[in-house]
C-alpha cells in the first residue's frame, strides 16, 4: 500500500490520536494553555509524528477531513476533562493553509460554538507562510475568529520570510518563538538577540509571547530575564495523551 492509501485507511480505521503539550506562565508556573498535536497510531509503523504525514495530507486535501477530526476530538477531550471536574485551559489547534482558505471555515467554527460551549476554549496557531499566502483573506478570517472570542497565534515565528509590515497589521494575540532559536539561545549570541528582539517586538505590538521547545533550566532563567510570557517544552512536559493531562491539571489547581 502506498502512503496515501495508508492514510486513507488510517482515517477510516480512526488511527489518529490527539496529544497535548502544556503552555506554562513564566510568572506563576501555572498551565495556561495546551497545544493539540496529532499523532498517527499505525499498526505497522507505530506512533508516527506529524512531520511524516501532514505534508501528504495537505497535498491530497485529506487535511480537511483530518483537521475536522482534530477540532471535534479536542472538543470531546475538553468535555471529558470538564466531566471529571477539571477546569481545562484553552486548547490550541494547528491550522493548515487549506483549512483556513476554505470559504466557510469561519461559519464552520461558529456552528461548532453553537453546538458545544467547549469550542469557546479553542484557539488557533498558524505559521507565517499560511497567513502571508493570502493576506486579505487571512485578515478577514482571523478578524472574524477573534470577534468570536477565539485567539490567534503565529507559530514558528522568526523562521518565515514574511514581511513584518504584514504581521504587524494582522489581527493577532500571540507570537510563538520558534524552537530553533530557543534551543541555541544559551550558547549563541545571535540566537539570544533574535529571541530578545522578538520578545520586545511582541510586547511593543501588545502581543503575548511564547517560547517553544524549552528543555533546560538555563533557557528558562534567560526567558524569565527577557520577560517572555509563556513557555512550552520538554522541561515542563512533552506532548501527552488526553488522559495524562488530568494529573498535570490537578497539580496546577
Ligand atoms: O508534535 P510535533 O512537534 O512533531 O509536531 C510538529 C508539527 O506538526 C507542529 O508544529 C505542527 O505544525 C504540525 N501539527 C501537529 N498537529 C497538527 C494538526 O492537528 N494539524 C496540522 N495542520 N498540523 C499539525
Ligand atoms: O506546532 P509545532 O511544529 O511548533 O509543534 C511543536 C513541536 O515541537 C511538537 O512536535 C513537539 O513534539 C515538539 N517539541 C515541543 N517541545 C519540545 C522540546 O522541548 N524539545 C524538542 N526537541 N521538541 C519539542
Ligand atoms: Na503549533
Ligand atoms: Mn511551532
């Protein structure tokens, strides 16, 4: 079976799983959000990371179907956490270009909000390339999503080739500093300057700023010094299945 057939079968057989990685406030140490990260539990290949299948889902358009599953599953998980008496924080959903470009994407989200109040706890992460591909369309749709109360983050910030003038004009809430800068920040002056500059710029633009891929206490200390707002990374937790989030959320309350 070629990869596309395997992925079509994975959809039919419900082989996708949603993992969650907490985002932590650097001032209080509490969990203030989680990123939903898809995995493929393949009978032949084991647990497959998105890097190996998202590009093909995007090329084939199957990402629309899988993206809808991600949205529905996140809502089901939020409902289950609430049923257990937990107070879940916001769940960030990664959006591919094809998803945002759908004509009725905003209406689809509006409908989800009407059907399940938990949808109000979603927010969205988009890469620079996704929003820059059609600035007018992004401006309209991101504005509409924010008007519905759903925050927007730019993911992997600093790695794209986008014009800052576009980024500055988009309706946004958060910049996520790409892991590649954070990882080298404590050893490399240039990377430290990039991280520091992104944090300052975010604050000047009234945006929240999250450091991705934080995996050492040295990085954490430096990010605190630089007044970064939040961190996400293995230092606090790797991405875990929905049921494993419960103990993390209980510790946090
Ligand atoms: O979990 P991991 O670090 O391997 O994820 C790598 C990347 O895969 C993420 O940064 C994100 O861009 C992408 N990704 C993860 N989950 C999803 C998803 O549900 N939808 C889309 N479109 N991309 C995702
Ligand atoms: O959406 P995005 O591609 O930025 O997803 C973040 C990816 O980075 C996820 O696939 C996640 O598994 C991974 N990740 C998160 N924290 C860390 C970390 O501290 N170290 C490393 N190496 N990877 C991380
Ligand atoms: Na992301
Ligand atoms: Mn990212």
